[in-house]
């Protein structure tokens, strides 16, 4: 006997069986990913005697592949079977976690191991991220896409809520290796879920017979002020303000002299606000606009600046949910605007560009943050990052506040014809 799942409102994407399977497997995967992020940061600090510069460099190495591969990931999403691509990239990600876990648990992990495996994981993630973003459209269809984006962000932050706390306990009891092995196991669940999905129930979109160029995706985004303004704003917020994991790691060790369990708790408190922001964003569909995202970015930047001034661990801890709420309200709204505003025929390449902008500044920002924290201290560094994000938000608002309407002739065909004409010239 089959039972129909009746859901509506904030949970309407759960009426799709494929989404339910993918969602719950992703919960486990996100818990594992966040457990590994905490363990990787802590392992680097252990291997380098709490050196913030090395912590920033490892983060940069992990995100640097975004600069070279995310656009191609978007191109692949527009052309190939997304489920098969996701299976492959998740297998690679699981292999890196397993390798680093075995090295750590046998006390053979070296700093260069962390650098190499972070780079391999970064390549896999750079390809996987835009494919996964567009894959959600095939799972739930265009009508439920905004709701699915918000729920997926809530999913991601549910992992952030649980993963850091679990990782802090595992590190305190068994060392960092256990967290890496936990993440390796979580990849098994996501791969199994991908195989279990019913492809006949997908909302398939017609794929291009030719590969399609990255230049076309860039031209399309440039022709849409409502999209490229969001990307510009997110670049500054993500590169400077959205480094809360690094901020917490350095302020826990250098400012408060705390251990891994406390560091994990900081991640959990941050996730409380992030999860609330993601769930709240599911209710804000009718309010979403480029102007709303700019205002949310201003609020987030101010919350980061306040974070730098908080004198005690307890006060700092209880302000983290505010930062998380503001961050996720901004990010979920931005992701939803870019996805739902893009034509399905070119959405993969647009999301590849968005993810390049979102994560592409990290290879430069993270080492700079680590170095600055060594030179002037972590509190002034956090304040400067928040100030840069704030100034960028205000400047973007001032320049583009009257230019956010969608041009009349914005079809993909019109944009691509314009690209071809420019190439001929």
C-alpha cells in the first residue's frame, strides 16, 4: 500500500519523494562535512602551534579550485546527467576524508597531507556545487524551487548545528581522525540516496546538443542587473564577512584560550542562528528582491563588527546566533533570486558563475585574514572584515539602487545572439 505525503506551505517540497530521500541523506552528509571542517581547522592548529597564517592558507587551498573549476561545473550541469556527476564527485570527496582520517588516527598526518587532500576535496566540491544547485530544480520542479532552496539551506545549517558539537566531543575523546572517518561514512549515505532516486519522476529540462560556452553564461548574468548586483554584493560579504569559522577558531585559541569542545560549541551556537535564518527565509518568498538582499547584507556586516567587540566567551557565544541568522537570511535569499531568475537553459552556467563569486574570493581572503590576525590581532581583523562588507553593501546600494529592474528583452536567445554578434565583430 502506498501512502501519500500531504505537505504545503514551508514544507511543500517534501511532497516529492525524490526530494525527501535526497534531503535526509544530505542531513547526514552535512553533519559529516561540518564535523570535518572543525577537525581540519583543529588539526592545522595542532600541527602549526596555533598559527593563523597556515589556517588561512589551508582554507585558501581548499577553495582555490573554485576559481578554475566552478564555471566548468556549471557547464557540465547544463549538459550531462547531474545524478551521475554527483555520484562521482561524492565518491572522490569520501576518499579524501577516509585518507585524512586514517592518517590522523594513526598519528601520521603531516601539514602537507592536509594541504594536498584539501585541494583534491576543493576540486571535487567546485564541480559538485553548481551541479547540485541545479539538480534541485530537476528534483522538485520550477514551482517548488524557491522553497527547496530554503529547505536545503536549512538542511546545510542543521548539519552545522550538530556537526561541530559532535566533532568537538570526538576530538576531545579520540583526536581529529574520528571526525574525518565520520565524514567519510556520511558520503556512503548520499551516494546510496542518489542511486535510490526515481529518475522517471525528475523534472527533466532539455539539454543543449552542444556544450554551450561559459561566455554565454557570463553575458547572460551581465545583462541582468538584478542578478549581477546580487553577485557583486555576495562576493564582498563571502570574501570578508563570512569567515566566521576562521574567526571562531582563532578567537577560541588566541583570545579565550579554549579547547576543541568549546570551539565545537561555538559552531553549534552559530548554527542555531543560521538554521533559524534558513527556515525563516522559507517564509520570505514574496519579500525577496535584490534590494532586500542588500539590506540583509548591511545587517549582517554590522553584526560582524559588533562581534569583534564582545569581551567574554559567554557574550561572544550568545551573539553568534545573531550573526548566523543575518548571514543565512542574506545567502538563502541571494541563492534563490539567482536560481529562480535565471532561464533554465542557462541556469547551470549562471550558478557556476555565482558559486565562483561566492567562494572564489576565499583563496585570497582567508590567508589575508590569517596573516592580519597574526600582525594586529584577531579582534581588529574581525572588525575590519565587517567594515569592508558594510562599505561594499552601502556602495552597491548607492550605485545600483535605481538600476535593478529586469530589461525587457532578456531571453536567452536574445543574449546569445548578442554574444555571437560580438564574436563576429
